[in-house]
């Protein structure tokens, strides 16, 4: 598979690789560890794959919604649907706005089922009742937890320690914030969507009092509240 921008891939000749005397077939996407990588890293194929796995769950949830309470339906959603929406999101989470909205519609449908609401019910109102983050903010919440674990070396994979999320040496002076993280220099939009850049950037945007918290439990609680409030402040009702 040849990976690059749409323009570069379109204007590059096809790969010609011979293995054991036979030409290998060039592919536009590849599934690796449950995540579909496409040749332009748009993640559209993977988002479509998530939709195909979530729709049957929502159909089942709708079928049992008249027999179960809101709390039980919400628990079923969190245990059967959210894991599908979360899996690998640190990798593909910086997808396009269009793909992000496709995923948000899945959660909106689930909330309507749980609350027995109609299509005219405000999505932010439903999230507030169920104490759910928007999926965009949820992916950010998961990413920020990784950042905190990396900085504090808490159950962090060895391949992530040592070169990610280093405190900036440039911010050691008294008039600068020592809790800020170094941002790697990137030259492309694709580089800005990388975990190394986007995670550090997201962490630097948190209020300083959250970045200074000393326990993971406190960090998760304060960050969750901050993101819930941000969802509410940024929401524009379209009804």
C-alpha cells in the first residue's frame, strides 16, 4: 500500500513489487490489529467499519428499550457500544470533521433510544441528562489520560516512555509555565494529527490547575468536568 496525500498518491505510479516471482497486488486499505488504514489516512474506511459493528448493537438496544430502565440501558450502551467507538481512537481520533460527525450520529441515536426521545430533542440536553461527553471530547479525554500516564510513568508502554511528552526546558524561567509540554516541529497537517503533536497540544490547552494535579483519579475527574463544560459551551443547537 502506498501512503500519502490524495494528490501525491494520484500522481505516483503504481507499486511494482515482486515476491517469490509473483507480483503483489496493491491495496487502497489494510486492516491491522482491528484498525483499517487507508492509503490517504482519511480513516473513512475505519469509520464505516465502526458503523457496521455499532448498528446491530443499536438495533438490539432499541428492541429491549421498552423493558429496561434508563440506567440499565445506559450501562448496556457503555459496555457494548462505547468500547467499539473507543478502540484505537488514539490512532485514528484526529479524523475529518465529516467522519467525526458520522460517529456522533451513532451516539445521538443511542441516547434517543435510552431516553425514549424524538429526533427533535437537543443532543446536548441528552448528553447532560446521561452525563456523556461528545465522542470528540471523549477521544480527547482518553488521549489526555495517556499523556498523564506518560508524564508520570504510570503503567505506560515502554515504547512510549523516554521520547514522548517531555517537559519543555524552555519554560523553566519563572515567568513561563513549567507544566507545558514540548511541541515537536511539524510541517504538514498530517504531522499535526500525530499523537506526539496533538496530545501535547491538547494537554497544553488544559487549565494549569488541571495539569498540576498529582493523582490520576483527580486528573480524570477534573478533566471530565472540564470537557463536559466545554461541550456545553461550544454546542450550537440546530433545532
